[in-house]
C-alpha cells in the first residue's frame, strides 16, 4: 500500500510544543490513525491507545481519572467520541498541570457537537481536521495554493495540460487513502461498506437513533443536490419526513463528516442576498457511489460534483495553510452567484468561480466583476477555475485558471 505524506503533520508538531490537548478529527478512513501512529514511530508522541479495544474502553469508562493519570508521557486516545464523559476528567487533569502535547485526541465524530462538551476544554485544546487526501498529497506536492494566491506577487509557472480523463477519475475515486490503489471496479464495494459502517456504527455511537432505514434514501437525495441551496422543508417533503427529524439527521451527518454547509457571504454588500447555505459532501467518491455514477462522468450532475471537488480541494489545503481564510459563497436574490469566497480576518477576500467546461467566456466573469464593484478594495483577486489548459488575464486581478493549478504549481 502506498504511503501518503499528510501535509497537516507539521501543524500537529507545532501544536505539540505549546498546547496541552490536541484534537485531530475527521471522517472515518481519512487516515487519522495511520498519521498518529507514524508520529509515535517517529518518537514525537509516546503512546497510542484506541478506545475501540475493550480493555482501555472499560477502564476509561469506569475510572477515567486513574486511566488518564497512568500515562507519564504524551498519549494518543483514538476513537475518543466513544466516551464523551472523559472530557471532564481530561479538563481536570490538564488544569492540574498544563503539559504541552499531553493528550492527543482523535475521533470520527465532531465531539463539540456532543451534549455538554462545548465549553469543557475551551482554552485548553487546539483542533485540527484531517480530510481525505487532497490532490496535492496524492501527487506528493508541498505548499498551499491558498497561501500562494494570497501572496502579494502571485506568479504562475507553466502547467501540464489538463487530463480531463484523469480529473474525472480522481473525482470518481475520491480521496480516501484505502481506495487510491484499488481498481475502479472495486470501488463500489468499498464505498458500500464504508457508508454502511457510518450508518450502522458511527451514527449509532453518537445518537440514540435505532432506525437507520431512512438514511440511505436521505444520502442519495442529498448527493443529487450537492452544491445547491439547502432547503430543509423541501428535502423533508421529498422524503416524507418531519422537518425536525430531517434537521436531526443533517446534524448527525455533519458530525460524522459526510456532509457540511457552505455559508452565504453577507459582509457589507447588500441585504438582498440568499440566507440559505449550500450543502456539500466531504468526498466526491461518496457522491459517485450514492448516485451510481461511472468514471466517465457523462451525467447531469457533472457541474455540481466538479464544483464540490474544487471547493473540497481548497478546504483541504486551508487545513494546513498559513493563512486561514473563512469560506463562503455569494448569491443575491437576482441569481448572481460566486461559488467560493475566501475571506481573511480583516475582510480582504479572493473570489472563485468554478466551471466544468474546457473554455471560458466573458460572461463567466460577470459575477466576479459584480462582487468586485460591491466590496471595493477588499477584493484582492478573482479566478475562474475550469477544465481548460490556459491562464488568461481577463481584468485587473481577475484570471482564468486551469483546475490542475490547485496542485501542479511548485508552491513554497
């Protein structure tokens, strides 16, 4: 099995030096356990314990204080979401002695969405998310496209021609490490088992839902509407479910990192904007499985899934970038839309349009120009990312950009 270097490792090493509790969360099979065991192998962390094993699970459940005190050095506690009650004991332990890098927690659920955990480790914990592999990691590239575009003098080297067949194959396969070396015909079985495990185990672990029969249909419908405005009432009606039930299901699916929301941008532009979020999946391989698509991507969902792919590639890179922009989309009530906005803390932003086409037209830049006129000097740059091969300057600080620029540049 090929070993992939995870770019977020440097961030974790930095956190070990000054933070008592580090949480590495993310979807099941995204590579958390392998990465953390590698850090133990490199002597960066002393010990690895998984609460999937019955003995540590039993001891930690019954005597959490004694369990935590038994570790003299730094320790990884994997599958931490299985014992949410232990966080109170971790807080007490850390408050007695704030040893940097003492507890490294990992889990396949967003623990801060669990009851009573929101404030227990505030100020004591640094949180990192490990997503499925980015194209940069798959292609063994370093640096960050995000840092690159926010630099003052962004330069672009010549790029290899875009292989649309390779891009479609990457979208179809997704980013989970376990599927990177599997033949395409084996992916259906792998993703079937993966989704079933999420439904039957992970969601069961964090909820009291006994009936899971609604979830396959919910996931299929959500996959068909990825990157569209999320309307809970309409989704509930389509599935013949109460809105409160659908709201709960969405919360659970977000907690296990299958889906998430992209929020609308609204800073000082206009009040006449859409307030609904967009739903997206954290892995395009899961979408392809749920919609029973082929790797040729000759299907009506092509534009949506390509947009999901590009946005996730950028979100993955933000997880290890030096700049940490917040991500939004923009849509006004007249239908003008910008697919992705990256906003720095002071309000400066970069806007990105995403087109699943091999060429760009002048009208593809209209929404970028509209947003630029509204936000003024806070607009740093704008890009139309597409399936073609050329970088074209369209206007001042507005360019077309081939999709492989996200990972083919020799970023520092």
